[in-house]
């Protein structure tokens, strides 16, 4: 291969149009040549063929097959391009099913359903000739002020790891490669600011930020990893060989490809200022282990070619990346592909199966925060539906949904999928009289709609007040990439609207359609009920209406603590003793509602906690608890097992999720749930930098959240200090009988 042919295989190309800003600083980069001008030597990736603008999928597939035939027949090497696409909440394409955002996956605590979702997304992608998906996001939430919280699964690394790995398994079972984002540290940015520096120490990186990626690599067999934009302790990840090679490849044995987050190689020069020019940036990224530059070849084409020819970058680094890129294409069957078959002539990207899974995940993700008995709403109740998100389709979707990510630039194009709003769905679901007033917008100071909203609420039996976020990018929304917050109040004048409706005396059901948790302790004690919905997707409006009517029995649990204030951030339930309340400070950090909290229309008890004899540092422990539905209707409980290392060589969290299991029970039904916790779930990084399990007392408990010990026990871990290895199991095994 010539140098130009090699470089062509380790870059992407993105056909962008003016005004379509869907990546950071996209407008700062000028594409001097069109696609036909840059592919004479072949191409590594075609970037976002379907997800850049609204286009008919069948028509675009014809274009794609023709272009792939051109690569096969008209380039010297005859190698097709690998096609990648966003797929965080479904395939990013016009008319494709849009599922709940990852924070809703976390609320569901349902790994099997996430796997099924990954499978149907992968089948859609494979049908359209897409080979690689840029998902899932495995960043552990550290600060709810960060705009990209809605793309993340949870503040708990184990929940992130199990659900993220389940998505990887589902997607890759269809022959589509998943891509882990964003390796590593991105979510731990200073003050929750996008691209902010990360000050995490090596223990936090090892014990909190890395485990989800380790699980997805070792247990999920993921085939691609995307580097983080972040710097950790002054070193940008894109130029950090200790992480991209030392941890990822040498320690974990990852043998797939590392791709750049969009423009991330160029950012080493433009934003981080650790590279003198784009050629220097390319050399540093290659040396660290970044194989593929996405979305285009700003650094890996002309600048890198010049650096190689001048001797400042060793061509062996290029060869290493090219071999990895070609190995991935071989694994996907692209090296032998001729594209002699015809592209699909009919595709159903939003089939009944898609919608069934979307509906189940939406329903299982809804978290009932409080309820004084007002919910379910009485069948004959007169309902006033109020609020900026009550009748707004975009309110159901996250930042990386096609609607908010792409269609925002094409306001005249229809949504392309059926997605009833909360108001529309409630009118279908509830036979009683329903009135509606918007009240205010999501994020401005116009209060002119307050009077109408107050009047309607005053005349109703119950007011359903739907507030929350608008997901968008780079400051155009209240949450999403580049949409960070310096407070955690409801955006705009929404709090004032809630206060005005509460003042009527009509019972208020507060429904929050958001991409992050907000500080709403002032409202929870005054509202008749409150529901948290983290962007529940195309079936989300119907799911919320079902919860309000009683058709859906809520079973979601908070995957992130509900904050008391912005001033208490960053906060995590995984804090050590001095990270919580005490006599040494006058300020409280206790969240409004804890991790794991969620109510139901039935009740559950957890009794008879039993720890099997023989708990050891190298073998872990087995815990059994009896779960009983003590209420009057069928419902799902999420069994949550927590632990606390009483005395350790380094400070340990006051609570840590050791395992979980979602179980559905009929009224009066009981089941014994056994959770076998492996040693690796108890491990932490000791003072010498080893991940170990130390002998001594461990407190374990089961309860309805991390903060409530409904039933608990103490167990002594016997044995010597045990250094865990990659051969140790990382998942808690669960059986229910």
C-alpha cells in the first residue's frame, strides 16, 4: 500500500451542509474537497450516511450501495468503506424508532430489555448497510449540571457496566460493531462543564470511571472504543498511551479499533494546545493508540503525510493503525464484499417489534417519586393538563435523538414517526374531561400564559403539570451536549408556573420530562404526586398517560440521586463518610431523594436476609432475601443489594450497589432472590495501587433505596488480602425461585 492508501483507510469522510452543526466546533472546519475528490485512494469510514439530514432510507441505501461498488471496482485496492452511525436512542435516521434515553435505561434496571433493544437497533442498521454504531455511553455520572447526563446510564458504575454491556451484546449479535463512549473521564469534568478538565485521582479513575468499560470489553467483547475529549490531570486522553494502550490493550487485551471522537485529534492542537500543529497532533494520537480519525481526515491525511515524509512521525505507527482498521473490515466481511446484491427496497425502521420494546422500556423507566393516593387519577376526574412539555413531541426525546439532533435544523420536515405527546396520549387514555394550557415555554421569561393555566387548574379536580427540559446541542437547549447548567432549578419560569398552580389548591401531579434530575424539593412535599421521566422516547407519552390512569404500575428506580441544590454538587451516593452530613459542616449534602428510590401502586417487603457461610476475600459471598408483594395488584420490584466495607486501608463508600434484580410478582406472591457476589464486586484500589479485597467486616443490606436498610446483616470476609485478576467474575449472579 502506498502511504496515501494507508492514510485513506484510517480516516472518515463526512458530507456536511451549511448550518447543520451537530458536532462541537463543526463550523470551524472547512471541507475543501467533496467526497469524490478524496476517495481515489479508498476510504476508511463513511460518516453518518443516514443521520446527517432527513432523507428517505431506501433512496439513501441505493446511493450507498452504488458508492460501495465504486470503492470495489474503481479503487486500486477495491476495499469498501465502513459505514458508522449514531445509535444511542435508536438508529439515527429519519423515520427510525426512537427509544428512551440511556438515563431511562438506568431507571428500568432491566438488562434483558436493553439487550433486546440493542438487537432490533442492530438489525435496522445492518439492513441499511451500517457496520458500526457509536454507542453506548459508559460515562459514570459525577455531576448533574453536566449537559450530557441524558446520554449516560447512572451514577453507579455497576449499573452502567451491566446495562451498557447488555446493549453491546444486543447490538453486536446482529453483526454491527458497538463503540464505547467516551473512554475515559469525560463525565468527571470540572464544575460539570463540557470539555472541562478532569481532576480525578488514579483511584477514582480505577474504581469508578473504568469498571464499566472493563466490563464491556471483557464481558461484552466490544469491537470499538472512542476516546474522550477530556484531559485527566493535564494529559488529554487522545494523547495518553497509558490509557489507550496500557489499560485498554495491554491490560484488558482489547484488539479492536480505537476511533477519535469527532475532531478530537485536531483538538490536541486547537483546544488542548499540546500539539504544535495538526501533524504533531496526528503523531501524538497515533502513538497513544487512536487508530481512526473521525469524522474526517483533518489531521490524518495531508498533515500526517507531511509528518511521515519529514521523519517526525514513524510510518510504523501508521501501519499499526491500518492493520487494525483492515482487521475490523475483515471481521465485518468487508474485505471480500462486492455489493453485487441489491440494496433494500422496503424497510420498516419503526416496526411493531420496535414499538413494543420502546413501550416496555418507557413504562419500566418511569419513576413515581411521591404519591398521596391521588394517582392513579380517578376515571371521572376533570383534568387540567398544564405545562410547556405537555404537548411538545420533542420533550420526549434526548439530545442524540434524530428529532433533536438533526431535525432541529429542518423545522419544515415532519417527525417521521408516530409519537403522541402526554396530552394526546392522556386524551386517548382517559375518558373524563381534559383541558389544556401551556402556561409558559421551557426556557424563557414569558409569564403571559400563567392566568389561563391557573384558571383551568382552579376548575379541575386534578392538575397534571408537565415541566422539564428541551434537549439540544451547544447552548440551544436546557440539556444536551454543550448545554450545561450553573443551577439545578427548573429552566425558565417553570418554577413560578408550578407555584402558581399549587396556589389554586387543586391537587397537582408534577410530571418531569427531563434529561437530568432537578432540585425540586420545594415542590415534592406540596404536590399530590410527582413522576420523573427521563426522555422516555416515542412511546413515552403513552407510557406516562398509562401511569396516570393506572394502566401502568410504575416500577422505575432513580439511577441518579435527586439533588437538593447545585451547591452540593458534585455529589454521588458512593461518597465516603466525610462526603455526607456530619457535625464538621453546616451544609447538608443529603439529596432530596436517594439513588434507587421509586414507588409502586402495590407494596413490597424484603425479609429474611441470609448470608451463606463461607464468605471469603477470593470467593465473595452469597446473599438470599425473600421478596413479597404485599399489595393488591401485580407489580415489579427491583431488589437492591448494598454493601459497606466497615474498615479498609482506604476510605470506602458508605453504600455501594453489589447486585440487583428486577422481579414481577402477583399480589401475595413471594420469591427468594439469591445474589452471588463475586470478589471483584468488593474490590477497590489499595494504597499500593492494586485492586484488592481485604478481609474484615462487611455490612450488607436490602432496601427500597441505597439509604434505607429494610433488612441487613454483618458478614466477616475470611482469608488473606486478595488481588483480583481479569479472570475473576465481575457480574453478580442472580437466581429467583
